């Protein structure tokens, strides 16, 4: 995405005017007569996403006016990129006080398209935004595009080995160390739950635990630990999903993609932290060696887990990864996972819930999400539901009793049992993301979506500044 935001533009660049609904009339007052006439004909009022292109007598573009809606939402600019003809543009004017770097980032995010498997469809529009931190916008947009590319890729081209390869490339680019433990080595290294979930897959797609460690900002800096669920395809296991439920399960590695993307943002910006990115990566396949309902699994933390449902596999691999995070004594732990359908029932596809028992962290996440226009919503770690995870034969079970309908809440309560805790560890937050647009809307094409990580990046930058 770095090629769509320019460092400079010459005089041939077409001017773009970003206008709010209440300032549209004034903005057009000094526009050429043809622009005024077209604005009247098209009823251009500066509503969010409205576009007005004014030509000269020869038909060449002389200017573009784009609506940001009431108050001026910079992320409305995401819709502009897909609407513009190929060419070079410059932001000539924007509402006073609007963050131009946010406008540049929004344009880059809206320029994304997944065309790996299609014939080349032409170049993208490119935009110069004077007064913007172009390098920062590029880093963030590139990381979000990486996550979306990974999630959009089909499972035959985005298996455990491919995620490992991407992780290795990121680690090499930023001088980080990487450790990968795969197959039977997971048992020797004490990742039994990761092994149990992934052992039914073809040996070429063996489960693995990926760990990136970066201390490029200094070995004395506080440690931030990012954990991402990496289920490259989820059949549901022996509790097999129906075909409709399985159709988009290539995206069940979205948590790992988001953790790697957020880690890349942090390293690219050289934030003053140490970083650990932990990604348990598996395929929840079906074979004679698949885990069964009723099996009891060991875990890295030493807690035994009864498998009530093999389709609740994401929390099993996260349990081992979160236990590993606790061993590192992090100042902050964040896990990201496409974990439950219940989160979508509660909040829909556009608003991921997050959970934490730390009020200060909750406030920081909410404030940063608002500032980045990257929405999240806090849901409670409701303790009275915790006994829904009690097992008669093990320390905990992976599926709650049927009466406990708050599936996203009980999943978070399960993870809390394994999350870093104690005086040597800082707070933990869990995000139950969807990572997907089920239908397209302006600036948000159908398919993979990067959720919450722009806000989390802003929160980490501010928390450890």
C-alpha cells in the first residue's frame, strides 16, 4: 500500500477538496462554474462518501470534491480511493483541525484490494497529502494490508508453513529473533494443547508454535506480549461444522495475522518497548488421530482441560500461548482471536468486543480506539458465569454449560484462567475479532478486514511513551 500515498506531487496532480456537510456550500462558492452546476445537478451536499468530479471543456479533471459528512470523519476518506479514476491527486483543502495523517491513512486503507488470483485490473489512484506523516501512514497501512492479505488467502496457500515464512520475513526485516517449534517437538517443549488440536492435520501442515522476540528499542524496555490465534482452517474437528459454517474458515487464523501486523507496526515505529509475538498455528482437521469430545488434554500451565466440543479449539491453543506469555513476565499482554460466533451475535461484524479486568487499560483502549476511528466495545468478564466452565473430571472444560448463553464472555473467562497474572505481570486484554466484512460498503470491500490493531497500536504508543 506504500505506493498510493505520495511524498510529493507536481502541478499536474488533480486537487482534491475534502468538505464537511455544513461547509459544502461555502467550499463550492469559489469553485469553477462547471463544478457548481454539477453540484446542483448531483445534489452534492458534502454527505459522507459523496463525490463530485469537475471536468474542463476538454473533459480533463480540474478538481474533486469529497464529502466527509457531519462533523468531518477522516475515515470517510477510505471510500474515496475506490471511486477515483487512476491518476495522481493532491489534497488541496480539508476542514481545519482535521488530522491530515489520518486522511492519508484512510486513503491508503481504502485503496486495498485483494487481486492475487485475478488478472491485473489497472493502477490505483495516488494521493499527496501535504502536512501528513506519510512514513507513519505507510507503516500502518502496509501492516493492515498484510493482515488482510493473509486472511483473504485461501487455506491451501496460507497454511502453517506459510504463516511461519511470513513471521520469519518480519523478524528478519526488523532484526528480531524467531523460534519455531513444530510437530512432535511441541510435546517435548510442553505445548500439549497446541499439539492436540493440530495433530490430525497432514504432516506437511503440522502444528507449530511461533515466537518472535524483539528488543530493538533496548533491553531495558518494558515487554509487550501479543498473542494471536492461528487456526489456518477450522473444520470443527469431529464436532464438524455444517458447510455454511465452514465456508469462510480460512479466516480463522485472523488473530495470528493481526498479532503479526500489530507487531510489525510496533517494530517499524521503534516504539520504546520490547516485544514478543506468540502465534500458535494449527489446522483443526479430521483424521483418525483427531482429538475427540470427552478427551482430557494437558496444558502448559498444568491445568487439565476436558474437551466438550472440538469446535472450541481456538481457546485451547491460546491457553498454551498465554501460559508461555506469563513466563516472560510482560508489562502488557494482548491476545487477538476470531474466537466466537457469540461476539457477532452480540455486536455484529463491525464492532469487536474486548475484555480486561484492568480499568486503566480499558480506558486507554477505548480512548485510543476512538482517536484512531478503529471501534471496539468493552464487554464484562462476568464472574458468575465462570462456573459454567467447571468440569466433573478435569480442572476446566472448553465449552460452557448450555445454560450459559454468553459465549464470548465464557470464552474470555476461559482464557483468563491461563493469562499472565501475579505481581510480576502487567494487565491482559482479550479481543474477540471477526476480521471480515461479510458485505462490501464504501471503503470496506467484502472480505478480510483489519480490526482493532490501529487503536491498539496508538494505545501502546501512548501507554509506553
